[in-house]
């Protein structure tokens, strides 16, 4: 199955077998994007935990969970879930709360789906790897960008005869990199850690492991441009376009192959420029290419009450949860949002924390 093939979505009540799950966290992001996605997944929500009991109880009523808790350990012990969802925040020292919660869930014998970021250091991801292996349970980070239908389509193009191998790629994302004096402070790096997972996930998903990188930094906005060489031999750039307008398209991804390229704007509009020669220079009267060489445009219509024009789907929230529940229920391979992918993204985070501008660093 290619990444972009249509999947017939089932509603939660239509599944014969559902995964018993608990959810830790009752915040705004979870309310908007993660709990609603469970309507399309084989998940039976049995417990919700939040430090605010009344909030946990309200979420339990809204989303059909049986019980509410303020103590996650008590919930894990009583409910014995197969799967735990984690959508939480940061500790006062800037560490990711979900990292320790994931270790507790693994120790209780549960699989884990956790919202990014996975952790605040490479060492913590190593600890999660070890705990996952010891428990024999899966840990998935919600790398939603790798489940965008448009980004999955880019992945399918790479290596196809019509596109060729990946030679270069560019990811543009409006993130600010704090000044060098602040980069050793996890609290001051919190926004950067929170968001590096998005462009980092795309870079790794499309380009594979990175070999080396260097960057230049702009002090007024914190914008940065990073050059990357991938182990495959491809090259790439990561543009932190801090300073762009709030009315601008948010992000752009471009992949270039061998005579073909494709661009995704705003996550939901993909233009594929198929292999075609330039019209005769100085002689061509028309820019219209033959139909079999013309560009292809993919974008959703927004007239119908379809699943694909719901942000739960074109932003990949439902698909990432299904990716994990498929693995749990069917023993299917689990290939995206892995701890290995999180480790590669954390390498990028550590690079920005420690490297000086203009210096090439082996990752």
C-alpha cells in the first residue's frame, strides 16, 4: 500500500474489537484535535486523568470515558489499559511531562501514543527505547506532518520513475530560534522544542537520516536558514521564516528529483511538476505543455461534508492514531512516529542548542 492510497474510514462504533485506552491530559489541543479523532478509531476510552478533576469529569462526559482521575498511577493500576494517550505540557524546568508519564505507562504494561515533543534530550529518548523494549510495548509520537495526505504523496513520488531519486528538498516553517545565550535554557527553548518536531519530522520522513548541517541566524526575528546533507547524498534546506506575516501561508515543502519537482503549500495544496523540457528558447509562442507532461494540482474541495476536508484528516490526526491501533490489533509494522524518528529530530534540536552559526557539524 502506498502512503497516499484511499482508506475507507470506519466509525468507532463499527469496530468489533477496540483497544482499551486511558487518556492523560484534558487541555485545549487535546479537546480540539485528539479526543475528536477517537471517533474514527478502534478505541474504547475507559479513563481520563487531569490534575483538575472537574475538567477530567467534563471531558469524560463529553467523550464517553467511564471514569475520571487526578492520579495517573491510580488510573493505570485500576483500569489496566492496553493503550495510554498523553497530551500534556512541560515541567517548570522545561522538561517534557509526557516523557516520565510514558515510562509509567510502559511499566504498567500499556502501549503509548504521545503528542510531540517526545522528550527534551537524546538520553531521555534512549531511556524510552530501553523501557519500550523491556515492556514489549510500542511508543508512538504524534508526528502529524508525516500523515498529511500531501506529504505522504511527496514520499510516494520519491524514487518513482516519473520523479527520480530525491536530489534536494526545502522546508519552510515560521519558527524563531532564540539567541545563543538562551539556548542552554530549556525553558527559553520551550517553543523551539515544541515546534522543531514539525519541520524535523518532514525532513527525516522525506530525506532520511541527516549527515551534517550548518546554519545562519538573524537576530531581529530569530529567523535561520540551515543547510543539510543527508546520508542518501541528497541536500536540503530548513528555513525558519520567523518574521513572516500572520496572513501568509504557514509553511511550504518542495522536493526536487531528476527532472521533476513537487511543492506543498499550506499542507493541503500539492503541485507536481512532471518531467518536461523547457519550450524552445526564443522560438516558443505558447507556454502550454503537452497534457502528459503538464503539472498536476491536488487540493481538497470544501463544499461537501467529507472527512478529507476536515482538519482531523488533512492534518493527519486520525491517520496517526489508526497507524498505532493497526499495529496493536493486527501486528502490522509500525513505521512512522517511531522513537528512531524522534531520535533523529532530537539530533536536530541538540544541534541548534550547541552549534555556532556558520559552523558545519556532523549530526
